[in-house]
């Protein structure tokens, strides 16, 4: 299917897939005053445990430690993107020499000028270079004149296989900033532009890099969608539910190839 027809299908089926934006955390989010309606919950950060079991993480110790190393190395290239209205999102450095930082369209749609903060606490101004008004795809580019930036390398999403471990770093407001999380690659549905993964995300992760264990960016985190149901029919159940059975939430990410096509038109 060519790019134009895939885009048309996405527009038609967007409501059916019902992806939520992982995106802009407001100042209220940071204080816990608002309800989080998007993204997977992530466990409270804990101190690293060199004896963590495979069962607890779902990954072998070797894979988990590689993922930690990759994520920690990538944090220097991940920034906070703040709008003048107090909203925040995640960004990552695509080209350090040019000062190009990638984020989501829905993070920058309401303004032209932003403030970025780097992992070492430096702040600088940034200007919107390009975005998509309809948020299809949900990617954007801003530019800063900040010095000493570190960039991330890009990979190839078509090389992913089911179950491949992936990581992201972002700023889910209720948990903090530069939070690292790990999950697995699930699918790239033909009817959408999304990569699906089980990597935990929440409000504020929008725009973050989806990374392989080699440290290559294969996607840009944009939101969540509900995974397949459990196949059960609860009709006429005699149970009184205090809460409904949970359906799996999957993180949606724009493929890196789609991002690079947009960047080429903007620069």
C-alpha cells in the first residue's frame, strides 16, 4: 500500500482504533490534580537490583541490563519541551549540529516558541520548524541554538521482529522526568501508521524516542490504543463490577521512516 492510501485508511479508521495521545502533560499533571486518561501505568521507580529475576521483568537478566545501559546512554539526547501555556512533552535530538529536536505535533500545535531542558539541567529556547496540523502523522520538529547537544542514531523499523525488546525515555508527569521503560514490539498494522509495543508510557511521554537495544530510534512515541480483547463475553453476568476487566493498552509510535520523510520536507 502506498503512503497516500495508508494515510487515507488511517484517517478513516482513526476513531475505530481509538488511540489516546500520550502527550502534553499540564502543570496540573505534575501535581497530581488531574486524572490520567492516556497511556499505560508504570510502576514507581525503584532502586536497581542486580539480582532481579527473569520472572519479575519478563526479560532475561542480560537483555534487561543491556536495555538499562542503552536507555541511560540515551538520556543525554532526550529533552523536556515546554510550551508557554505550561504544557510539557518529550523531545529527542535528531541532529545535534543543526539543533533539530523531534517531538509530536500535538505537543507544539498551540505555539511557535518553546523552552527545552536537557538532562544536565540546561535550558534554551526552541522554535517550531515543522508539524502536521491534522497530527497525521503526529510528528514535529523544533530547532534550538543550545550548545553541547547529543544526538541519537536512527534505525529501520522494518527490521523489527515480534517480541523484540524496545525502550523509551520520557517525562510522564506523575512519575517524574527522564523515566526509562522497557517493553516488546508487537505489530505494525497495515491499516495504520503506528508501531505497536508494550513499552509503558503515560502523559508526558509524547515525542519520546522508541529505541532498540542498539540505541537506534525506530519510532516516535505518540499515544496508546487498546489491544485485542480477552475474547470473553460478560453479557448478563451475575457479577457486580467495582471496575471493568482491563484490556491491554499498547503504546503507539510513528515509524522512523515516516518521521524522516516529514523532516526532509521541512528542512
